[in-house]
C-alpha cells in the first residue's frame, strides 16, 4: 500500500477524500480480478473503504460517472495513468487475454470524459 500511496498521493481515487485514521486506504483493482485483472502494482490504486465496497463490479468509467453524480471527485487522470501503465506492462509481459480488451475499452471511455 505504501508504494501506491507514494505513487498516487494520499487520496481516494474515486472521491478525493484524504486518508487519515478515519478514512483508511484500501487497495482497489482497477480491472477487477473477476474480469481478468492481475494483482500487479499497475492494476492497483488506493481507495477509501466506502468507495471500494460501493464500486462492486462496475467498470472504472461507470463508477467514475456515478461518483461525479454524487458530487465526489474521481481522479480520472490517475485512473488513465494507471490503466496506460497496465496496458504497457501487458504488452511487455504478455498474457492477460481477458484484461486487454477491458483496459482498451475503459481507456476509450475515460479519455472521452
């Protein structure tokens, strides 16, 4: 978790709240494991427990849109950066047959917003 916080900063990717003793950071998989997402640093961001549990199986773009509607402040730039990094690692390492199209489609949706 420390590496993710150093890379991304001390805020939730979905709502922008700063982490402290009441708002505890959790590890959030951008591409869910059920959708083929690997447990790689490039697929993880810090999210508060509330947002992590509320996201469920919604895509990053869907949950970012929903978070906007709830007057939260999703960090789309951070999401795009992490997903591009994941896309690059998949290209380098190979595999991740299920995650590749998911990443591409989510990047297209997030880039349009």
